[in-house]
């Protein structure tokens, strides 16, 4: 794991992140349609400053998107939300996802946040185990919230306090 570098994304990461997003898309974890080839990763709704990337040997192998949970709403500026996490298939089970989650929580704390929240699909047991191992707990479940790949899927709300 020590050969993984976590850093803030830069605009020139767009193509590599868009390709990673397409390679890792699955109805097991995504509610949005599969990204089309050529779709940029960054746009007005998904700015570069919300993304941390993981690199190994100069290659982007994962990312996490961390945003203010409620935009500029002053009464909730202490809450951040993980809005996306992906790891290259050949890098899974090597500590990349955990390093990204830990880095996102550390960044949120540096920004003055007191809590981090996220949403994960009920059937995504690998992600749920990852988040639980990083201190997140289930705070609610929206049963059958999404109809994906021919079935209804729960939306699981998770969160954790920051020191």
C-alpha cells in the first residue's frame, strides 16, 4: 500500500478518470446510466476540486468524489458526502479503496467538517463492508428506492463522525 499516492485531481486527469469510470461502471453500484464514450469526467456539477485520485506508479488506479452534502447551505457546511468511489479492477483488494476513503475523511476534517455521509446500494456488500471498516454505520435504509437491472434495490444511508 505504501506505493499508493493520494492527491487532489487536476483537470488533465479528466480522460483517465472518465475511462476508469466507464471500466468500473456496474448496476451493482451505479444508479446513473453507463457513461458513454467521450463523456467528460469533470463538468459544472462535478468539479475537479471535489476529487481525490489514487496513483500507483504514475497510473491513476482509483478516485473518490467528496462534496459538501448540501451545497452552500450554511447550516450544513459541516457535512461532507462521498459521491463516488471507483478502483481499477486489477487494483481491487490491495488497499486502494480504503486509502481513498481515509483520505476523503481526513480532507473533510481539514476543511472543518464534523461528519461524512454517503449512500450505497443495498446489494453492494463489498462497498458496505469497506465503509463499515472505515467507521461508517448504517443510519437509514430506503427500501426499493431504485429499479435497476430488472429489480428493486435498497438505498442505504451511512455516515460517520469525524474527530
